[in-house]
């Protein structure tokens, strides 16, 4: 056909709707965040950048995926992701259906979109998850590859309406005390091994547990054969996104993780919005979200139900964390609901790289062990500062509504007796070094709680007291105990009402404490 200026104009007009459609799609993804979320920030922070994607789209069924709940779709899903990545980006669609799969690896410029009634079930075959060098609980170690992962990716997303199930019950050890008699009986009937009233899924899992002197990272395991033997103990986090930029998780549900559920590590510009996370209350290390050493993050409009801490801010542990030297900073946590968890909002205990510029507002905690939980211990180092918390409602908190614990021993609230805590505190006071953690410049307001164990507990270090804490507008009713302030300096509590049958306020080893205008010294 002879090409004329008129024909070129018609051809350009024919392409225009496609180009506009692509532009509209990009604009839609760019505008997922209401800019009102940045209003009233008490520190300067640039807006979190959102990923954008071309209009190109594929369906995993185009690559051979079968939704029968028994066909392993690992290759099909990952091939679809590779295809979209190779073509410059776009959308990988997981349609309605039950999709069994092994590990999924996200790549740059890919939006993994899940349609309504799509259920992605990760296989419980331990051998499907290679053992990799990674970071877990703030230390460099080895773990099995996560069911969902990304490394050094940019412009990635998981969106839509689907559910990702990590088959965590096949991985996790379970304490007898956290189950009913019938649940425990059923668990024993499923196989596994038991030692000291803890059920392990395999003998290799028990061997891995015995190799851990502290927390869950094994020591003394040297050869590949030895690592492979304890593979069932190397429980992966469900989602592990590492050193990536412009990350979006929106709308989907994550549940039943082998250990932590969502673990963004060393990422920039990450948004977690309208997401639901569900883990059984008895799940060991079943944290909902551990945001570690990330910069510029939005955690908004989510629902968390955790077996351990719910919304947790971290930055590495001890020497490994200090060596990494990446603080978790510039984070907004807003309009979230926590149903269960060891803590509703938590900082630490792995905070050796520092935590700063965190704004938490308009969150609801329903039955978490502790409401606002700050924890660390000697040896961590790191500085936690410039934390702002506002407008938190909570009910049925069996322990503290607000807890600062610088003698954290690795157990959940209530799992350690007061005698054990006192025994750990009666040690020689060390000098202040890079291993000394510091918590300071923390501002909390608008706290309303009904039904708590203890209103507040400040338990700082004698060599490094908790400093510069400003709390105001607090209403706590039906508390079993009041406020205890120990090893703290420059604490101001204004307009606070605590209703308790016990002692309302106890101050010990503290300086410059003012409560409702009255000064206290001890």
C-alpha cells in the first residue's frame, strides 16, 4: 500500500487508543496512594515511589499451568514471569483456581496479579526449596529458599485478590502448651518427633533445633550434607524481597507461613497496602511483617493476625547488623488492624543498624500480648530514635499496653517469669560501647486501651537509660497494674488517666520523670 501523509495520520490515530490505554494503566498504578497519608508527618520524608508497568499481560495457563491442586506449577509460573520480564515488563495473571507450586521468583518490571478466588498453595515437599545463603533474624546464615522471593529487582508488585498459603504447618515446631489436648493428639498422630513437649516435623528438624544456641540460627553445621540433613529446620519466610526498589504488595492475602510471613530486607520505596496476613496463634516465629533495613516505606490499611510479632521494625542483629549499617527509616504505618500477636507494633529486638523516622498512627490492636513493644538487649548496639506514635486503640491486652524492654531474652511476653528477668538483670554493669543499644526521642499520644495487664513498663539499661520519652493524652481502663518506670531519664507523661486496682505509678532508678505535672525522682 502506498503510504501517504494522510495514511500515516490514520495509522497514528489507530495506535492512539492503545498508547492511551497503556498510559492510563500506568497512571492507575501510580495513583494507588492517597497523598493525604503524608499529611502531618513530624519529619521530612519524600513520597514513596510506586511501580508502573506496561500493558503487556500473560496468563500462567498459557505456559502450561493447571489448576487441579495436584499438578506442580513451579515451572509454568516462573516461565510466565521470565517471559514478561524479557519483554520489558507487564502483568502475569494467576486466574481463579487452586494452584500448587514450588518457589516463585519475582523479576523486575513484573506485576504478579491474582484474580478473585485464586489460591496459590506452596508445596510441603522440603526438597523443593534449595538451601541458600541469606539473612534470618538479623544474622547471615543459610535457610531454605522462600516460597516467594526477589533479589536486586526493581519495579515489582503482587496485587489483586488471591491467597498465598505457605504450608507452614508442615515446617513449624509446635509447643504442647499452645494447643488443646485434642489438637496435640492429632498432631502426634501425623508423625514427627517430640522432645521436651515440643513437636518437630522430622528428626532433621529436631537436630537443627539442637544446633541453635540462641534464637533459630544453627551453629556447628559445616558440610552440605549436614545442612541438607537439617533442611526441615531451615524454615523460610513466606515472602523475602531483598535489595529491591519500588515494591508494591496490594490486596492479596498471605497465610500459614513457615516462619516470618513478609520480610522485605534492604529495600527502598516499598508499599504494603490493603494486605491481609493470617498465621495461627501458636505458630513459632510466625511474625506477620518484619520490615528490615528498609528506606521509604508505607504500611497502610492492612490486617495482621500473627503467631509472633505483628508489625515489626528491624535492622539486623549484633555485629552482623552493625556491619551492614542500614537503618530502617522513613516509614509510615497507618490505618492497620492487628488481631493477635506478641506485639501490635514492635521495634527490635534486632535493631543493630538503627531505626529512625517512624510514624505510626490510627491503628487498632485486638488481643495482642503487648500493644506497643520496644525491645533489645546488651550486645545489639544501634540507636532507635525519632519514633512518633499517635491515635492507637487497643483492647484485651494481657500484658503491657506500652513496653520498653532492654533486657529482652528471646521469649514472648508472659513466657518468662519475673524471677528469671530479675536474675538476668543482676549482672555486672558493662561500659558503654558500640554494643550498647540506645532508645531515645520517642513521642506517643492519643492512646486508648481497655483491659490490660500493666499500663506501661520502662525497663532500660543502667548504663544506657531510655531517654527523652514524651507521652500524652492516654486513657487506660481496667488495668491490673499501673505504670512502672525504671532506668529511664527525661520522661514526661501528660494528661494520662490509668484506672487500676493496683499501684498507679512506681518510679525507680529514674531521673527527670514528670507525670501529669508532678515530678518524681528515685
